[in-house]
């Protein structure tokens, strides 16, 4: 089962328009990787957040944290994932990652507040 899809970044949209064959091949690779083993979507989402944190990529952490939230990962689970990385990546990188994850959680909470109950 594929992960939920969040809106694509504008740069990806531009690449897709210029080179649709590359975008299609990339999306096929993503799907094949997700389906290659037994991990459920929420675990794949957590793994991608963890890899992004280790890489120190703000853009990637934001994108994958959003997808993890859409896959049903609880905000406290995302925050715990960041805290577990502390001994490996150090305090400054952990504080950055917490900021990025909290931005995604806040963004989701603000969007939820706008939806009538």
C-alpha cells in the first residue's frame, strides 16, 4: 500500500513538465521500493523521516514528516524519533530536526483548525 501523497514541490512539478519520463520512472521506483518488503506505510514514513534527519535536510524532513502525519503517525512519535537521533547526530542537529518536525505538526494543526467540524 503506497504512502499518502502530499503536494509535490514546485521544482518537482517543473521537472515533471520538462521530463515526464523521468518523473514517471522515479515514481515507479518509489512505489517498487515501498512494495519490495513487509514494512507498512507508517513504518516506511518513519524510516524516511529518520533518514532525512540523519542527512540534515530541512526540505526532506519537512516533506517526510508531512507524509508521516498523513500516514497516521502521531506527533509524539515523530518527536520521539528525533530525540532518539540525539546521540548519533548531536544536539545542534537534533534541535534543528525538532524545529522542522514541529513546523509540520503546527502546519497540520493550523490546517485542521480551519476545517469546520
